């Protein structure tokens, strides 16, 4: 129960050009911050390569702002646009 | 059902490409309990509350911006109409000006860019304190940076206070000449049927029916709506309305979520979501461009009013489904200076002041952020206001006027206000024949028969 209480699911999205090592880099960032990856999807949508990843940051020592900074750094190095948002925003917008 | 990658991408694209943001979170603060016969006491109490709550608002908004990855662009404060606070104080304009400067200083300290509420409800008549506040407006708004003023000059129930309308024509002229390019007038909006919970400046204030604190939120996504309209170039108008409704539902839900959570963090009441489509000067964030994407060659040509009516109706239906707390203005903003498409239409001659007035009959906010020559006589300004307010009164809706007479400017010229306020082509106003005799009759323009509803 205590694990459930601490859970905070966020959605990471990666858009840009597909290349080797994206998942590996992101997985490393997550593991270092004690973030569990719950789900991964990837697709070509409109002309974009889009990867979405559900992660649980509830037990991480880093807050969402710090994680975003680390992801931004990866994004700059790999020429990708990476976002992270609490999943509630998607539930609010896409579920009645 | 889990959120699909398509749904995630749709939301992410709105913020990355379509300028979707939470346009404003506006904290309403009650100052009625600070009223005193000692101005210094009133100032101290008001400033302490504004600074404390303003800093908290900024802090909590930053937290949620990080959590949801959606920019919360403006954080603002609205206070009790200031004329009420000045009731027991000496009826000298300097009193009101001093209080405006105190509000300005508090807003600056709290890092709040605009604070609204320097105004009065005078739809039926003016108290001595109301008159004093109105007399102080040219100095108060030209000598402060962050304070915004509003005046409610008319309601459907009371009619139009033409004495105040005449007075305000002179006040606006005076304010224009006290500030560079007339920019002080961008901070003054006059209304019919002003809402008490509108989060958008310059008209925001914390109405007398409000609790101690109230958090109101203005969402905005002209870019999002424009894109979805552009993606449906061939569907009929019924389908187009559906598409707009669905999109507005989504962005309203985002606003509702963030507004409620922000109010929760601040431990105050959540007020309303204002679903108005509000443009900015950024490319692609234009209401005029939505109308044009619907198939109108350029805003202002025949067809524009019908297209705008369909748009705002769809916005309201989508918004009302998404939130039980839709309020404020909840219309479509078509300010000239803040919307690239509106500027283009005025410059190319397709949009005149007359057509702009027609457009406001189907959209909530009225004649907004438009420039006229600085030598436009006060009685002509009053007549423009009377026309616009009568649309609001007779149709039982909010209308407002934010007119900027630009000293030295001629029709066809362009004046740059800078920043959020953009730039405006100076519009032609007919002054060869005027209605000064009609305006100067003064008195109270009677409330319409539709006010008798009981």
C-alpha cells in the first residue's frame, strides 16, 4: 500500500528523428534517479517519430523539475524534443 | 483505459507548436475589511496582503508549471473595486492616486505584472467617492505601471449612466495625453454588464459578491483551434462546430485541472474558468486567423460576423461540457493591437471600426485595444462608448471598450506599444458630423424592457 501511495505517474514524450540509443539514454537517466519505467510505446505520427514512456517518479529523490532539466540535456545532445508531464493532464483532457 | 500515444502526442503538440498555455491565473483578493479613515492604515493592510498572497501565487504557479509542463503565462491579482475602499477617505484625487501608487508598489514587490480593480461600479449613479476615483484616473494610471482600471457604466438592469459616459470621454482623452502614445489607456476598460470574476486585464476586479480569496483562470488556445480548423478544410459548418467543441473541451479541462489544483495548493476557493479565446502578438496565436481558416478571405469582409458567431458558440458548448465553473467573460477576444490577423485586416482596409462594432455584437468583449487619432473629441469617444455599451445592455451581455487616442497620430499610421500590448494601426473615426448633442443630453439611458423579467 505504501508503494501505491507514493506513486506519481508521469508521461515522457520524445519527438524528433529516430536513432540508436534513445531508449538506452533515457533508461539511464531514469535508473540513476530511481524512477521506474512502467510502459514504453513508439510510433511514427504525422511526420514525427514519437516515443511515449510512462514512468513512476514517486520514489525518486529528484522532483519533476530536476528530471526535466536532465531530460532537456539529453534532448540537446541527441537533437530531440523531450517533455515530461504528470499523467493527470492527459486524463483530464482525453477522458470524459 | 490507458492514454494512447496519439492522445499524448496531441497534447504535447498543442504546447510545442500551437502556443497552448494557461494564459492567466488571477487571484481575487477581498480588501473590504481594510477600509479605514486612515489612508496609511489601509495602505499597510492592503500591501501586506497583496505581497504575501502574490508571492504565494507565483510560487504555487511555478510548481504546477513544472508538474504539468504547460506554461502559466501570467499571474495576476484583482482586488475589491477601489472606489469602495476610498469611501471613508477625503474626496481628493490625491488620495486615490496615493492608493494606486501603493498598489503598484505592492504588485512590484510580489512580482505581479498587472493588478486590477482600480475602478467603480457606477451603472446607475456615482457616489462622491466614485467621482473622486474617476477624476484621479488620468494621474493614477499614467503614474503607475501595473495598476489597471475598470468602470462599469451600464447594466441591462440599470441602463446606461450617460453622465458617467460623458465624464469618461474626457478622462480617456486626459489619460491619453498624460502617457506616451496614449498607452495609459490600455490599462482602462469600461463596461456594460461587467463580470465580477473575470481573470483578464484590464477589466479584472474582485467583485463584492466574492469570498475573501478566489482563484480564477483564463485558458487560451487560438493557435490550437486554428490548427484544428485548418485540418478540416472541407467539412460542413455543423461538423466544423463539432471539431471546435471537442478541442475547446480538451483545453478547458486542462485549465480546470490546473486551476483547481492551484487553488488547493493555496488553500483558497476555486472560482471560475474563463474559456475566452485570447490572442497574443505571437505568430499563429490569432483569433482572426481562426476566422480566416474557416474560409473567410480576411476578417472584416462579409461573412466574418457569421463565422465569429459560429466560433464562439462552439467554444461555449465545448467549454460548458468540460467545466461546471465556466464564468468570467468567456467570449472571444478580438483586440486589434494584440492580434496579428486583426492588425493585417485594418491595414489592408478590410476591417473598419464600424465592422469591428458589428463583430462585437456576437462576441463578448467589445471594442478592444484600438487606436484612434489623438484629437478625437471627448464627445466622440463618449459616443463610441455609448454605442458599444448599448449593444451589451440590449442583448443582456458583457461589452467593453478599451480605446487608445494616440496624441499626434493620424488615420493609417501605426503606433507601437511594445511587449504584450503589440502595435495598432490608427483607425479612422468620423468626426465631420458628431452626436455631441445626443451625448450631452446626459441622464440615465433607461434599462430595456428585457430587464423586467421577474
